[in-house]
């Protein structure tokens, strides 16, 4: 993984010192909140319902055991003993004291971490595939490109005050595991007919109150011109994006209003100019960055056999491991979704354990997924049973990857000042209703996603089943949506009909899964059946 050089460290240390002075002035009253707000958001610090929330950046979801231990230390020392892993491959702490925030950032800086650009109208954390560098189906490791984009976008003087927040995802596989086309810019590394590496660009995707799927803007950009093309995309948005209405300020609105063809024309015009400025890094810089992502010392000639005599272990292996490109290895997902638990939460002790497992069994590397889980990307199959036993002892061996229990949920009204309804209790009740692993596996792949408001931090539009919490005359009400997907078969879920109360939405989820079981054909996932039979059978079962 990438390691700081002297300039990276100096920039982060300088930002900590700057923020420490800003907090001091806020606490002594010389800096009013209306002026401090912009400054704290630039450092990932939000003021939520009960306390400050700090969002820590984990670029493209990759970190090492030393950094993971630091996250556990912060949870233990400055929070209430846990952290919340997010859909942006970051971690959030929900109970931060303002006076502690500079000390937290200073401690993070000692392990090459920060909270810069995790908030505000700037380019946020670059996200990627959690199996990058390991997946058998990828054409290249996308992380060097994600790191290049991170360095380009951090403190970029033109893009610190964009019309609205901006999110970029980079993948390198035909399987989209990062919801790439639901980002402001989605980049897929591809090869042209001559076998030369380049990038396919999508722009104008997003969720929130106006969900949109990003159209393709360019089918192939030469890899060495990727930064110039990204800059051209941002410049057109920065020039024309709405600043008079925050609800219409995202790039998706711009692309929709002027049309993909006109946006493409302007980007191409800007791109032609950008190429004359020499902004793309020299090949030596990409080589320098790529060196940090070289293969670990994989053993050769390992067996692919796994002793499955323990039935619980066998189920976990079948459900929570992913094919690796090197024989004898696999990628395993540690589910942070136990039955009745809060999706994405992990205690300090669990975070420490995952760090130790990465150090001992996975070449000292972990990944945070956009589905709020943790991945050990390079694990010998021979070590799986020992790892599983340790995870099981710590309550981290839930075998539910991509099943209904592996749901995404935002913090909702329990924490968030923007939310209209609680997400966590609904997620807990659904996971308890479907706690039986056999029942979950019978349902098969089923992506359930819950948001506590229209901002869609829980990605409800991209769920096979989505749930949106709304305020209905002062009461929490939950709308049910069906048919979404954030994968390569991307689609937006549609609202079924009138909403439900908290218990009613749990029953509604069970009802639509029963309709699916009764209607599915061999090999169909829930979303496949929905696409074949349409909304009406589900609506009739729900409303009569």
C-alpha cells in the first residue's frame, strides 16, 4: 500500500497544527460557529444530534494493521469504544468532543492517516473495488490510479469550493463492486482492441433526492491522459454547476439538464486544452506509485483444498470468500452485520483483532468495503480455519455476505441531524427476522439497503430491496422500493406504494421475499425475478 513521503507527512502535520489553532479559537469564543463550520468540515468534523462526528479517510479502503490498531485506539480513548465503517470506505466516530479533535488528528498523522476532504464541497475519498489486486476477473490493479487521483485531488486549488460534494470511483473489472455508475465520476479501466490499457469514463451519477445513473462520456481515454480527462470533467462542472440551489448543484443535474452529448462536447473541448498544459504525471510517477502496490510474496504451489468437515466453517467459506487470482489463496470478507447488530459497527476489540489477523495472515493489509464490511484480500486457504475460529470467538464470523442479512444502513435519526427516521432499529429487526442462515441462503443474493432520509447515505435506490425513512406528519414512515442494483447491471429501485411504520416495514420485507420464493425460476436472484414479473405481484401481496 502507498506510504507517505516527506511532503505528504508535512502537509498532514501542517493541517493538524492549523486545525488545532482553529479549535482553540472556537473554544475561547473568538471564532464564531458560522465561521468555524466551514473549517471543521474541511477536516471531516460534523456537528450531529448529540455530539461531533469525525470521519476519517481510508483512501480506496486500504489500510495496514498499524493504522487499524490506531482506529481501535481512537474508538477506545475518544469515543464510546466502537467505530462505524461507512459506504465511502471510511470510518466515523459519533461521540467526539471538540477539544479532543486536534489530538485525534495528531494521533492519526503518526500512522499516515487524516480526515482531509472527507466533507465539504470538494473531491471526497476516492473509492474502489475491495478485491483490487486480488480478484481473478480484473485486468489491472485499480489502486495505483486511485492513489494518483487522490494526490491530484487533495488540496487541488480549483476544486476546493465546488458547487457540491464530488465522489469518484475507480474499478478494473467487468464486475462492478463499487457502485461505479452511481458516482459523480465513474472510471473503469479497460483495454482497447489493441490490448492497450485505458479508461472508460462515466459522469453524472448519484443518489439522493434525484437518483441518476451516470451515462458513458468517453469509451476510452489513454491511461497516460486519465488525469487530464478527469480535470476536464471537473472543470466543466465547476464552471456550470448550480451554486444557487444546493438541491440542483450536483453534476448529475448539470449532465441531465444540458444533456450528455453537450456535456461530452464541452469536456472534449476542455480536454483538448488540458493536454497542452502538461498536467498528466510523467510515467515515472505512476511507476513510483505502482511500486507500492506490487504483489506480496505469494507462495507457489499451494493446494486449493479446504477441509470442510466442520459444517459451520464450510458455510462461512462458501458464503464469505471470493476467488483469488493466485492458486491456494482466497479473499475473505469479515461481515460487520451480526443478527441484531448495527451494520458497519465494530468494537475497539474487534478492530484490534482484525488488525492482528491482517498482520499474521494477510500480508498486513485490510480493505474496507462500500457495503460496510472488512476484507482480508490475500489469505492462504490453508489458514482459513484458524482465522474463522478467531473470528467466531469475537462474534465476527457471520456467514451472510451478499445475503439479506448483509444490509447497508446509514446511522439515521439515532445520530444524524439530517435524518427523518431511524435506520438502525429497522436494520436490527430485519436481521433478527431473517437470522437463520439457512433461510438467508435459500433467498440467495439479495441486496437490502436502508436510508433514514432522502440524502440516501444508505444507498436505498441501489437495493434489490430499498427502504427510505421519511417524516409523515411528525411520525416515522418507511417507503419500500424494489428493483435497484449498484452492480454492473445497474438500475434504480422504484417505490412500491404507501409507506409503513417500523414493524410494518419489516413485515413488508418478509412479504416481498415470499412472493419472490413463489415466483422465481431456477438460478434467479430476487432482482432477476422482479425484473421478469414486474412490480404488480409484489404490490398485490402488500396492499391487496
